């Protein structure tokens, strides 16, 4: 950032940190052995809807850019209650999910949409329901860190389960240390 930018209050947009995503499949083994959690087969990428300089604003533009085929039912775009876009990918193989989300991230960054990317979310469910509950592993793209989110109802979460997940995964994943960043993501399109 230059002197003029500082003087006029402009800040440089933080680009997403994508490579830590590939640590998730190894961490999933720990989740399965320690907490009996397996992938739900769903992942999502959250980003701000089209605005600004980019000409890529419609759902069709985004799917075309990503070269994803929506007709198979494996990929969909949705908008949440707050107006954020979600690219939802379904695949029973966690490594495939991570690869598809990383590919989508990379394509969006290469096309100037990196500053719009917010987070990626991967669903984990009990291997033998009901278990201890479901967990969403949230990847904060700008920080390059993960945190667990364990919703139990429409507006309640299981903080104890989230802290247990963190304690088991601290060696496997870069975990977000600032608990204030462990935001509740209600009504996620990812199970």
C-alpha cells in the first residue's frame, strides 16, 4: 500500500489463502477415529454477489467460468438470507470435494473475484446417527484457517462439540485461534 492509499484511507484487498484446504482430508481421518464423524458429501463456497468492476455477475456466468455442469445435480448456486452466494458441490469423496472447491476458488481469483470470496464449508455427520451431532468445518479464506461450527437447531450451536473438534484437529489443520471469528453460519445450504 502506498502513501496516497494510506492518506486517502484506501486499503489493499486481501487475497484468499487456498492451499491449506488440502489438509482437510487428512484431518477427516482424525474426525472419524476420534469423534465418529464422516463427510456429509457436501461442501460450499460462499462469496459476495456480483458488484463492482467484474462483468461476471449472473449464476450462468459463474457456472460457465467454473466450467461446472449444473444439470448433473452435483453443483448448484443459491443465495442465502443475507444475500451471499453459495456454490454447493455434492460428492461422497471428500478429496474430490476439496479439489472442486479449490478449483472454484482458483478460477474466481484468476478472474479478479478473489476479494469477494468469504469462506468454504465442508459438512461432517455422525457415522452412526445420532452421534454427538453434525459439524461444519469452516475455512476462512482470507486467514487460511479452519474452525468448527456445530449447529443443533435453527439458532443454537454446540460449543462443547466445537471445542472438542478443535482439540482433536489442532495438529492436523491450521485452526483459527481467535474465537471471535468463529461466526455462526445459520441456515447453511451445506449439510
